[in-house]
């Protein structure tokens, strides 16, 4: 076994994760084919999933499909097809790769889950612009293609504080969805079902937060790169018992690692923060490079985006509006800096990596001198990587490797 393989620790629960995600996709495929009763709603990743589940919808996330296109390195095959019908190369490459794959009639789900020929057909689409404006246009495209209703929330953005007026605004938009959800689902709104969905989501969120928090341990039992894989249930299955059961299992394994002194990165020397989107097509390469350098990426804003501590089934509409409006990506620069500073101290971080994602300006925080301000404020080196979440044409392998090596050399000099 090579030194590289020795340093990269696989998580045993990954096998259970594959089963959980497989069940999720095959269930939707059966519904889509008419082999099982049910309705399917497409939802943005930080959207009103709990309300949809209260109406019995199975919930599908196009952004998760976009990430799969990136991780399988097929996105570049499809982006030009969306460009050709008028979707700019400068907009979200989740959107353009997903639309392009639809236009070509292909999906990586077919390779991952044999027998699945296409993404599930929607009966309804629901978005929230708390992440970005692009999700609205993305969902409107599919609303036209499938001739189904599109409902959405246009969130207040760049907030220093989440005010009562902001919550009232979002609550009003959530409640305005209900008549359409009733019509499409054929079910009347059930407040108890909504509360139960929110309760399950809150427990999933709590567990996900606990799991990410285990990386505060020295050495860390897992990495940001592990988190991007194991966040699947937190994104796709929140509001279900399946997500909770899986995270209870994963938590036991990671706690055993801590008790046994097992590190995710052998000989962990440096602890890093990842700010911004993953570079999906390079996750394994980057994970291995950091492992070789004995540097562990222990915390990220991205994985923490699915911790919704405000959920409260006793106050369902207001707490859901609070949780989905106060997310990191939706806040002002000052609030974001304070959040990163807190995470840096809690996780004992030595340096920060900013991914400036070409087609995702809403989740790229390196463009208005934040790295320079944090470097001065915290006394930690910051590295900016120019790339993209899906479009690998924006990624320079040699330059990125060299810059990461230079960051580690800088950390060695500081520590020396």
C-alpha cells in the first residue's frame, strides 16, 4: 500500500450512505415511471423542503444533480448545450450543466443507479432565492418544459440582521404557496404533518452540526472532503427518519475514531478552513494533495450551510423562515467575516482557502478584499484559488497545486 493510500482514511459508513441514497433515487424513479403512487416536487437545496414533505411530496434537488455532474466530470459535455440556447457561460454552471444534460437526454444517475434512465419528472417546482437569483430562472426553465407550476420565495438579501419584517415577508410567501401545493398534491394542508417534518429536519440538522463539530478534535476524525460526500442526506433527505438514522450511525463511527486516536490525515500538522463552493471534479485530487502535505481541511462554510438551528416545530412558519433567511450566503460581508473568525478560533485553524468560483459569485467571498481583511485581522495566511464548482475549464491543475504547496510552506515558516 502506498504512502498516499495510508494517509487517506475511508469512512466505513460510506457503504450505508450508498444504500440510503440509492433507495432515495430508486423510489423517485418508480414514482416517475408510474410504478408507485406519489408526487415529486423539485426544490432548491436551501428551499421549503419541509413544507413540501408535509404534503407528501418526494423531494428532488437539481443542485444535487448539478454537483453529481461536476463530481463525475461530465459537466463540460453539457454546458455548451445550454449556452447554445441562450444561457450565458457566466451564470451558474450547476444550471448550465444540468439544463445541458436534460437537453441531451443524459444523466450520471444512469451509471450510478442502473435502470434509472432520467431524472424524475416534476409535478411542481419550488425555489428560494436565498442562495442566488439563478435558481429562479433555472426552475422557470423546467416549469416551461414540463408544463407544471413553479412557486418560490424571493428572499431579502445581504442582511446584517434578520429583522421581524424580513421574517414576516418570507412567512407570507411560504403561506402563499399552500393553495398550489394543495391543488397539485391533492391533499389539504396539515399543520401537524408540517410540524413533524420540521421536527425531523431539526434533528437531522442537529446531528449534522454535531458531526461537523467533531472536526474540532485534534487530530480531526474527518475532513471537509468527507463532509461533501456525507452531506447527501442533510440535503436530500432532511425531514425524514432515514437521514437521522444514517447520521446516528456515522456519528458512532467518528466517535470511535476519536476514542481510538484515528486521524483522517495521518500526522496532521496543519488545519485549514475552506471558504466557498467545492471544486466538484477535483475533490479526490485535492483531498489527496492535502493528505500528502499532512494538512487537514477541518471546516467550511459550505458544509455548515445545512445546519438550521432555528427550526422549531412549535413555531413552524416563523422558525422555517428564520432558518432559511439567516444562512451565511444571505448575509452582509461583516456578518460573514465574524462567522469565519468564530469558526477559525473554534476549529484552531492555521490558514484559510478561498475558492473564487467563476460562475458562482453569490458563494464566492474573495472578490471584495475579504481575504486581505481577514489575513490582517486574524494573522493567518489566506490563499485564493481561481476555479469553478463544475466547469473545469476554469481550473489550472499546475497553478493550484503550486499555490497550495506555497501555502503549506508559508505555514511551516510561521510555525518554525
